[in-house]
């Protein structure tokens, strides 16, 4: 028998926490609640969590800051609760690693469906990708230090990568000289499947090019394949 998924709901509004706790528990999910980042961290220290539902608009540490921290320290999925009008928050949330979002006011049934969909993707996508024993990848004039999540140039100048940039670059390095569609990149990196995520991939590719390419407007390492996606052109060696 599979263990019951444990969902952590983080929202500063008690009525929302109580509503979701009752509704999700009614549908055979185990639920914990937290009113902010401090309470969230206490729960994460003592309990195994399968997915976090995280409100963006909270006093003190907001949901975007907490999401960024979760992506740097954990692998479990995150679903954001965002205000209807705050498209910027939704896009930024996707860029820093959220797996999905639901806009307020929301139907608990929709949130439940999204939770189940994200959990399915998380359970079907392999946790390990490519040569997981590699400590570094060499390509062109760069070397990716996997442990430090930074790229080092021939002059030994290190350039740090965001979590999203690291996962995207790892996907390219594990599939060199292959055309990868946006959907394929999403499957490899975080398993996301929604049209809005396409912009997140394009944004991350653009940021990665600015760090890797001599001329990001005329890239030679990460080339666009019109109608297909992207291809990483360099020879890659793993050590």
C-alpha cells in the first residue's frame, strides 16, 4: 500500500488553512498547516512532506522568498497560491522553481486536481538524470562544478547559477547535440506541463546565454531550433 501523500499548506489566513485542511483530508491526503515561514521550517524539520501549497502574499517572508529557499534546499513540488491580478508573481514563481500555481479566489476542487497532477509528475519523473556520478562537466571554455552549482571559465573566474539555471544547464549537458523541445526540457528539469511555462524556459535560456555566451544575441552554445526548441552544440565531457 502506498503511503498517504503529506501536504503542507502555508498561508497566513487561518480560514484558508482550515478550509484546505478539511477538504484535502476528506480526499485522503494527510495535511499539515503553517501560518508562515518559521512554522513551515519547524514542520519540515520533523516531518516528511510530499508537496507544499504556498501563499505568495504573506507578511514578513513572502511566498516567493520561501519558494526560492525551498528550491535551493529540497526537491519536493511547490504549488503557489497567487492573487488573480499578480501575473508578475506567477511568472517569477515559475522561474524560481514553482511547479504550478492556483489563483485566488480558487475552488478547492481545482487545487486538489492540481495537487494530484503535480504528485503524479513527481512520482513518474526519475529523480536521477544522466551521469549522476559526475562531479563536473567540461564544455567549450567552461567547466560546471556540480557540487557548487557554478560555472568556471578558463581564467578560473567562477559564475554562480540560480537553481533553475543549474537544472536547465544540466539538462543540456546530459543531452548534448540533441534538439530538446520546451516540453522536453520541462519534463527533464521539473516535469511541468502548461503553456505558461514555455515563457519560463525561454527566460531561463536567455539568462543562461548571458552567462555562457561571448555574444548572447548571437549564441553558439545554446542555439534555437525554430519550431523545435533548443540544441546544445558543444562537446561535453563528464568527470
